[in-house]
């Protein structure tokens, strides 16, 4: 297929792997931040092409995976209320809360709907004025513009029965949190190309300088990832720490300024709790005061306190790049996609789901 096959050329992939082998003179550890990149790495065996001295670790770049248990529990509680139509993307329905997930609420008769855009939820609110319509606004900077547009549209139309349950998180503060962790072993990053398509990459430049880590904005196809890895390793071998843009066919340094303007109109930076990472200051987005009426937490009240992930699930360590999925004793045995112990096993961008699908695992 045009524009895809050329980025999956096996011969070129082998040549990149050989170039990396010639380049590398010492061990290095690089983290890919995006769950989509993780799936491509595991699916195409890109990590297995690399020299054993190069380790790719998987970061907290799966928005479903980093949504905290308390927010899942709040979503479950809202979805179970008879007056609410709860809308979400499909990948959130099987993420486990402390007691249940959204799919089980739907199975018990809750009005839980899968939508493909937050504007679908706005349309439901428009057509059903006696129903409260709540959209689960989850994701990194990539999904924020569409959610901002949904709120802006509802505000312009005077809709009073539409709201967001917001769980937006930002990448740069998470990188800082990882780099200051006592368990940090990351020496370079492959940054998510779609996030940078919206936000640009200027905000990564202070991080690269301050922590002396190269950051390479990278796409999602096999050759993108191999080229991004090569560029990152070249910087490490040369003692440089800069931001490079491998994904130049899509990303510009300034990003999408129109989208950023709309985001700033509707959202403001707030602290946010991440599953597996805890609270990270100024790492999330919440609705600005002029749009506070569309905040489901304000409208319906906060969720009661819930326990953190418990038991044998090590998803927090997986999301920090400290452990890999197969290092969990429950992986593939007591934790499987049909019965996940943690979000990374059920999400389409989760590292555990990638390893389960594409790598040999124990079957219990």
C-alpha cells in the first residue's frame, strides 16, 4: 500500500539495524514514550534486530493505562446512574476499576455508548435534551483539541446537558518525573510523533538540555522507529543531548498553533494523578472557569476515595520502564486480555497487551 509499504521494507530495516550495530560502542537504554510505538516494536520484532547492548524500554505513553483507578471508578459510578448516557472510546470499556469496569455496567443495563468522536456525544446531548450526556475525555495532547472543540461547541449552542469527565495528561512533565526517579535508567527518548504534531517539540528542548538526554521525535512505522533509534544513539555516542525530528513529514517545531489556541481557550494546566506514577505537578489539563459548567466532576460530585492498584499487578513498574511485561509473575497466566489485572493488558496501546499478542507467553 502506498505510503505504508515503503516504511515496512524488511531489507531497509536490516540495513538500519546493521548501521546501528556499527555505530554503538557501549550499552544504552532508550525509552519509547508512545504505546503505538511499543506495539510496532513488539509486532515487528524491532528490538530483536538491535544489538544486545541497546535496550528499548516502554514508557507511560498509553493514555488508557495511566488513567488512575479513581477516575475509572468515577466513570463506572456515573455510567450506572439512570439519568446519564455515558460516552467513551471503546478502549476504556474494559479497563478495570477497583470493583468493576464500564463494560460490566453496560451489561447490567447502563446507558454506556461507544463513540468515535466527542462531537458524537455533543450530538447525543443535542438530540436528547432530557438526558445528561457525559463524555470520558481521556488522553495526551493528541486528543485534547477535539475535546476542546466539543466543549466550545456545546458552550456556543447553550447545551446544558453535556459534560466531560476529564483525565487529560501532558507528556513533558511525565518525562521530567521519569528522569528524576531514583529508579531511572533512561538515557534517551523516542518522543511520540502524533503528540508533537499538535504541540510541536520546542517544549522538549529545555528537558534535553537540563537532563542531558537526547529526544528524537519519532513516527510509528518500523523504519521510523529504527531511524529514530539510530538518531538517538548517534547523539549518545557523540555526547550530544538535543531534540531531533525524525518525523519531519508530519511534525513542525511549532506544531499546530490553531489547535493549541483552542486548547488554551478551553483548558488550563492542573496537577494530575497518573496510574503507576502518582501525582505529577502541572501534568494535566482541566476545564477553565468559563467552561466549568461542563465539568462532570463539578456537576455530579467527585468520586469516593478508592484503593490504588493492589496485589501482584506490576503495571506501575511497566509504565515507568523499570520492568517489562514478561517479568510479571501473573503475565499470561492470571493476567490475560479476557481477565486483565491491570490496564496495560487490556488497552490496545498497552505494553502487556503487545507482549501477549506478539510474543510467546505462558498460557494458564
